[in-house]
């Protein structure tokens, strides 16, 4: 029996050593380029169908070249997060990420579709002048990670609202505060950003599924990382560098 247990333990150790010995980043640049091209293509087709116009009448502005976009294993989801259609939000559920894409056009008709001219009405119903928005339930300090119980919804007059507000907490998981938000204030995109869940030089839990077995190890982060971002890691035991995807606070999964 001890020999049998030893053989099982030895086999797990071998799988772990083989992974860290032979796994090297490969094709990441191509994957990111393909992911960005796919994102732009799908966003353009989606907006073309929404506006019922030819794609040549508008332009979807791609993310900054420094932004890393991971390939999405699920169907991309698109919506208009703010008032108007000048900003598209693209969301992926696996891995979890979202990006905001701007839309521009020189066509007057398309401009009106993106941002319709509001007709002034003498009398409007309460439903037409009031909007449910997300506000801070308490003071939120710079650097704190936003939690759903930090927020609540409130009915506010539309004409007092900025354009970059949120109506629900959906999509704000793993975001952090970049400007102090006072209790009762409306949450705005300018005050939030994806949280840095892994910091360079810290120890993180690295998980990899190899040959049907889940192997866990403590490694050192060589880069900062946000949710869904690929970062480089150092296994101090073997001296090998590997790449993983940030899945949570100080948690990374192997590719």
C-alpha cells in the first residue's frame, strides 16, 4: 500500500514538473491580434444591423494598441451602456472582460441615429423624466474594489444626469475606484476602472488542469494583471517562466 500511494504521488509530481518544463508562451501575439480583429468585425456587424445601414456609413474605433484582448470562447455580447448609441460595450463571459468602443461618423443621418435630437415637449410623464441609476451607498475611497452591496439604485431626474452613468451593477464586478465617490453620488465610468487583482512581485496561486488532474502551485507574478488578462509568472522552484490568465484576487489559471 505505501508503494502504491508513493507511485500516485510521484506521478502527480511528474505531471507538475513536465508542465513547467515544457510550457512556454506561444502564439499570444497572434491570438490577441485575431481576438481584436474578431471583436471589431462582430461589433461592426452588430451596429450595422441595429442601425439598419451600411457599415461604410460609420466607423467603430478600435481599442488602444496597448490593450490586450483575450480570445472569447463564448459569443460576444453587445449593448449601449450609456444614453445614445455613440458608445458600444462588448462583453465576454469566458474569460470575463468588457471593452467600450466609440463610434464616429460624418453622415448627418447616421449622427442622428447615434444621438437623436430630442424634441421638446410641453408636458412629459414622470416615467419619461425619471431614470433609475446606480449610486454609492457609502463613501468609496480610491483603490477600493467595488462590491455590489456598496451600491443601490435611485430614481433621478434625467436632465440632471451625466451620460456615463450605470443603471445596474452588472458588468462592474472586479472594478476599482479611481476617484473618491461620496455616499449618494451617481456612479460614473470616469470614476471606475478594471481592478488590478494581481500585483507584480506578489505570490499568487497558479492552477492548471493537466491530464485530468488539478495542479496548484505558488508562483511569483512578473507583471500586474486585471481580470481576464494574460501575465507572465515565475516558478521559483524550477526557474521557469509561464503564462496564465488572471481569474481573481491573486489567482491565476494556466492556459
